[in-house]
């Protein structure tokens, strides 16, 4: 391995002893000398230490694993980014895997355009029943304000760990917010998407395994984060992008309105809908939400 790798793959892991070897193998089976791997165990309570020992014995110095006291996925990712030596960082969740044979092509593109801040790629979604579906990367506008709007408001740009590559300096400028335990990736994606050149890769970079128990589907976690997410997303964005904050706050309120409604918390649902109206009265024209709100106020 060279003293300064081009690409660092960072895998944060918490209680994923059963699938962590798959993620590690997907990297090291195709890693070139310009790729390094770091695995950060976030205080797992399962058999992860034994898995670390087995992986270290199998791969030697190519497997670099560290353990930390449990502090959440943001802290694990930030720790991995600090340890990384590559110009670029690929963050891969422990329950996912890289697609076979993609690293040589990826590194070739990174070498050709070293000043790109964020690379977006496609991924293959793997359902629990084994069904697979490819999701190519979305096109990205050139203007940062338009990019942010497409990502946060219009949902025209989809980003996910494993299917994008960051310039490490951007992740050092905008670390993952460690006080958030849900949606903590959104502020980082928003920042990196608007800070420099973004390129799209015509390849499926990762196989992302879907499972209903993942934190992204945890409604209670979303409610705990609440509207703090809005301030965190815009906290490090420049003044030219702050014009979207009210619209994003309204959208976040509507999302929490729906979450609370599904959870049976009718009082909180009412409050969030009123907050959405206060942030942007145009939410009245989002008829699917307006109908739900009308039924809520009528007691139906």
C-alpha cells in the first residue's frame, strides 16, 4: 500500500458481526494499492471483536479496524474520516457491499479529475426477498442553489452512502452532526453537494441491502430529531443558499405531521401542520397533506 492512498473506504459498524465480513470482502477482494480500508466499530455488543480478529488474521495489514465507545454512526464516520489518508473517502455501511470490480474504474476516474468534490454513482437495491433493482445516479445541475433545491425539496437527486465518493477535505469541513441519531447524513450531503464540482459516474457502485429494521425507517427516531434537522442542514451553508430554509422547514414539518399521524399522536400532528403553514402557506396546495389535516381536524 502506498504511503498516501488515493481512496479511503470507511465502514462504520454497530452490531453487524453477521454481515461485516461481506462488506470487508467486497472492498479488499478488489482493492488496488491506492485503496485503503478502515472499519470503525462503534462499541458493538455482539461478536464483532471476534470478527475483527478473524478479518485481521485473514487480510493482515490490509484490514485496519479500530474500536470506540458507542457514540452513534456520526461519531464512527467522523472517526474514520480522521483516520483516512486518501484524498477521497467512500463511506460504506456495514450491511451493504461494493459491487464487484468497480474500484479500478473508480480510481481511474478519481485520478483523471482530482479536483471534483463529490462523485455520485448508481446502486443496486437488494430487497430482503432477494429482488434487485438498479438505481442510476441522477443528473446534477451546475448551480448550487438549484442542486440544493433538487435534493432537499424536489427529491430529484437521491444520495446514499456507498453510492457516492467525497473529497475528504469536505468531510473535515462539514463533519457528521454527532447529536443527531437520525437523518444525520442530510446536512453533510447538502453541504458537499453545493461546495464545488460534482460529477456523475455511469456505474453501479454498491449493493445496498434494504431491511425494515434499519434506522432510516424508525419513526420515533425521526420525531426525536424533529426540526433540529432544519437548522443543522443550513448551519454551514452560505448566505446565498439560505433562501430555501423556510421551504425546507415547511417540508420537514409536513413529514413530521405524517409521521405523528401514522403513530397516532394527533396533537403533535396538528402542531406540525400549523408550523408548516407558518413556514410556508403554500403547503395548503399540497392536497394529500391538506386532506389528511382536514380529516384530523374533523376528528375522522
